C-alpha cells in the first residue's frame, strides 16, 4: 500500500503529471489535518505523508492502534488512510463493521478470492479490491449506516431523479 501511495504526485490538476489534486476547499484540508493530528495524539503513528499546504493534502498513511481515534470514528474525505493491525480476518471484519459509517472501503490482498470473500462481509455501499475508493458515473455509488442511503450515478442513481406515474385501469 505504501508503494502505491508514494506514487501519487500532488500538484496542479491541469498538469498531466499530477495524480493527486488539491482538495476542493480550504476547510476540507483543515478538517483532514485536524483528523490526522487528533489521531496522532490518540496514538497513531505516521508512516508516510502528512504535508498540508493550503488545500493541498499529501497522501498520508497512519498505523492506528485503537478505534477511539478520528481516522476511525469520522469519515475522512481525502487522501488519509489508516492501517489497523488485527490478529485475524474475523477481527478485521468486526472492526470494519464496528464503524458507524459505511460509504466505501478498500480490501488489499494478493489473494483475490480471499479479498472478495472479505469484501462481501464488509458493511459498506462500495468495496474496492486492491484499489482506492472512487466513484465512476457508470456505477451506483452511495453509503450505508450514517453514510446515507440510496445511490447516485449509474442506472440505479438516475432513477432517484425520475417521476414515475402509475395508471390503474379497471
């Protein structure tokens, strides 16, 4: 995972070499920085990244040791990932599902069959295998739990914007 994060080049979104653009607003970068610093104070160790300048937030990786920290208890909308070390798959799935949010998750594994088995047990609107979370206009996207309900995008998402009419004739 670290090797993949290190490949992201923060920069101008108009530059073809940029693979990680700034966040949309300054308050989003400030909130992500607050979540990072709060998690470090709660015991997380920074493995990579963490540089913040205006709306630019470097891809950041933390090693977390408790679910009682911002990176677990809050949704992090930005390039901030936390690794939790667990003893087995059951503990990992339980920890993932303990979170009150469920927009999306990533499962990383060299064993695709195992990753798919795990992904099916995670309570989230989308689960990505060996990939970062992202939306695609062709696929429905949306969360579960406190991350909302319903979907946007894709055929399922467009239905939310249609008006159906029922006509009953006897």
